[in-house]
């Protein structure tokens, strides 16, 4: 699955992992050794995040029910709790710098796209 910013037409990630169960959301990216460009973790349902036991900073986009971005945190360092934003139903964690590189902003919408098999 991939994530497309519908407002800019820019792809945020080409390889998206889903974390839908309590255990997968709790573990998230903890103890992961790397988070290469083009990857993402989509936590749903999810209202807030933490970066405890992570080894690298991340960008986070907070989505509402319509997949509109209602909050963004950039270069969130390991060992912190993320901010709380209103109306959040899911969070996408991205490699640090992705938000800036793609021009992603609050108010824009994203789409989750199935990858073409070819």
C-alpha cells in the first residue's frame, strides 16, 4: 500500500505497514533498527503516539475520519510523547524529513492506494 497527498499529488510512502491490533500499535517502531525513505507505519485506531525505545526521529501526520491532516509533528526525537490533536482517528509515522520534502501541511488530505501488481 502507498500513501498519496491528494492536494500536492506527492507520494508520501510506497511501503506502508498497517498496525491495527493493540499489540502492533503498542510496538509500532520500537526496537526497529532503521526506517528508510518511502516507508511508513499507519496506526489505526490511534489518537496519539510515543517514540519510546526508538532509535531515530520520525515525522508524524495525524488524520481525521476523512483522512484530512489535522496535525503534524516533524523530527520527533526518540523518547517523547507526541502532541494531542482534536479529531484524530489514525496516525502515519514517516521517516524524519518526509513532511518537509513533500510539502505536506495541515488541512491537506491523503489517500491510501493499493500497489499495482505487475
